[in-house]
C-alpha cells in the first residue's frame, strides 16, 4: 500500500485515537495535526502554492545549510508522494523565469554568495524529479497569481 500524508484536525483528542495513529505509523504514513475547516481527517489538496519573499529566501532553502536543504527536499518529496503539485511563487520582480537566474550572483543572509547558475540548476532538477514548479511575480501581483494558479488547477481536473 502507498504511503500517504494526511491531516488530522488539531481539535481531535490525541489520546482518543491511538489505534488509527498506530496503524498509520505502521504503514509509514505521515499525519500532520492542524485545524481543519471541516471533518477530522483529510488528504492534502492536489495543488499547493508556497510563497517566497524573494530570490534570497528560495536560494537559502535550496542552496543554504544541509539542514535547510534537507528540510526543503523533504517538503517537495512529501508533496509529490501525496499527489500534491507544489508551486513555489517567488515574489521578486527582477526575474520572470528560472532561466533568468543564469549569470546572476545571489547574496544570502549568511554572507555566502551563490551563483544563479547553481540555483537555476537546482530548481530545474527539483522540477524534473519531483514535479514542482517555480514561478516569479511582483509582490503586488502575488494574490492574483496564487488565485490563477489554484483556479487553473481546479479547471484542469476531470469531474
């Protein structure tokens, strides 16, 4: 049986549902507790948008410390394994597509500088391997772009 990621409503009493949780743990499933708007359990949606404040934030996620890179990769793999397409929306008006990063230098908050080529290659590899997508927009357009991404995905789903 395929491993799944599911959400459990945080209002569920933890100690009252041990049989279910033990079963999921034995299957290698991941249960994340959060407040759900309805129901007690759900599988994450088919698409999720993760916003990044600028190119530096995504660069630190993908090319920073080993801990940060591992956390980021686990998130992308988890989304793929649960059947969720993950779209990273980078709110940085200097870029339109991943290819725009080639030849750039990106200065991280740690003082480290990485090549845009390295980041672009990492993004292209992640997209090919895990089915995620990287998009760019101006910060003032983020709300509209998120709505378009989510609406387009909903329209593409068969009824």
